[in-house]
C-alpha cells in the first residue's frame, strides 16, 4: 500500500517551531524583529534666546514620537545637517543672522520662520506681501484635505489654536502644494510644501522636500488637538522623503 502523507496540524507545527527556538537556549526576545531606527532631526534654534523652553517642548514632543532630536545653535556649523533626516528651523532664531545658510542642504527642511522664506527661496522677497504674520488668528482654511499633510482632517475651517495668537504665512512659488490658508485670506498660505525638484521662487529647485508651517515663536503649546495633528503630519511628510 502506498504511504500516505499526514499533514501536521498548524498548532503542532507552531509548538515544534517554538521547541526549536527553545533548544537554542536564547531568550524569546532574541528572535524579535529589529526595531526601526529613530529618525534624526536637527532642530535649529537660538540657544541663548528667551524662547528656548518652547523649542525644548517641541524637542520633547518629537522625541515622544520616536525621533532622535538634537538642539542645534544657529551659529553652529551647517554641515551637521548632512547627517540627519530632517532639519527644522525654529522661528526663535535671528533670521538676519541665519539668512540662507540652509537653503541648499539636500535634506528635507521644515520651518515656521516667515522671515526666512525669501532666503530659502520658498517665497518672494517682499515682506508683508510674499511673507509675514498676523496677530489674533485662530483658524485656517484646509484646502487640500486629500494630502497627507492634512492629517485626515476634512476640508474647511479648522480651529488650530486654543486661543487667538500670531500666525505666520507665505505666498509660495508655483511648484508648491498648498495645504491650508489663513481663514478669510486665501492668498496667505499657512501650510505648504515643495516636493524635491519642484520649482520654488526665483526659479530655484527644491533640493529636498521643503515645508512651511504657521507657528510663531511661542505658539506651539497653544496648538489645539487638530493643530497638533497638522504639525505631526507636516513632520511626517517631510521625513517620508528621506
């Protein structure tokens, strides 16, 4: 009579496999999948500025999300950016000292310093026309809900601050993707981004992803739940390209 192959039940196979692992003498955690390495973020700040505690809150928030975040003085060498996955330029820096120092770094970059947008070629050169800020603002108009930077929020008015505060804005070049504008001021983009290679202003091409967010020096703790989702989505989108 020909021999008949009898399938080993799945549970028994699992037990046999486990026994094989135990026979190695190694603990079960030795066979766990390797952890995803933390993404490295360079947070460029004015170390001696009065708003440093706010930058430290941002650092702690990003670290809680699994990123390795280094606070970096704006006066320290720019070359440190070449060894990270994302550069963030805080608005606590002195913009007239930093200028376009990070303009050409081939690493994704996010900023909320509107005075740097012209130096980074992310907007035109006219203050209060191509970039600026408004006081006592609380809402943005989400115009591109399908985009990942919209954080899954529906299109329309979004309450991004717990209370009214200053909000930065810019008028990006033609290659930008605008995610949100100031409420009632559609010509002023509150959140926008450029893909690597997209045309920014002055016919400059983005060396890597570039993102503008609407924060001011000390408004990060004032973000609403929706505002914080948008912030995290902006960081995540920039990091996805690196």
